[in-house]
C-alpha cells in the first residue's frame, strides 16, 4: 500500500453546505468504516446534516450521485469497494463507476469525493476503511471515507468562493 505523498486531509469549515453521501452496501464492515469517516468529516466541517443514500453496489454509485446533484446538493461523496476476483468483472465495475463519477463532477460542476476503493484483497480494503482497532483487528492505516468527504467539502467551498468573486 502506498500512502507516500498523500496530503494530510484538510477539513475546512463549511457551515450549511449540503452534502450527499452515496454509499454501496457490498462489504459491510469496510463500508461501515468508510461511511463513519465521511460523516465525521462532515461533522468537523459543520456542514448541514448529510443525506446518506445507500445503493446496492459500486456500479450504482454514479446514478445515486446524479440524483443527488439533481436535488441540488453542493458536494457528493461516493463510497464503495470492489475487490479483485478471478474474472474481469472487477475491471468493468471499477472503470464504469470511475468514468461516470468523473463525468458527473465535471458536467454538473459539483465536486464528488472519490471514495471508491479498488483493492486486490479484503485486507487492502480493511486497511483503507478507517476502522479503529478492536479485539480482532489492528485498525486501518488510512481513512478513505474521511479523505473523500474532506476533498469534496474543500472543493465545494473553493467553487463557492470563485462564483462569489466579481
């Protein structure tokens, strides 16, 4: 795992910012950690209460994000996990979700925090899920849910500042 060069997550204050968190249901333990991290970032930034939209899997993240954009959310956080298996399914799901999330962000001019884990193993996913240590697990080294939400919130505040200039 490489966290080398990653910036320290920067949470800006964004009182009242409307945030939607679109989260898949596959890999429940990992998703619980990602969602908790994203909610913590929203709380620390003092956003409005985030809307959590659950979708079946990672492939459905773009549709959930599109619906959130249509409803006027100022930032969206997409959370999911795809673990490589023995078939090309991994490649299709990852590419489809990634390409469509990027397209939605640019076309809609709404930041989408990219919290879609694309891992070779469950251990890699657990290590990025932001899970605290417990009796059975040493805890995660990274918190990608927190990072994705922090990024979306920061970009949303920057875009708001840009549109208010003039």
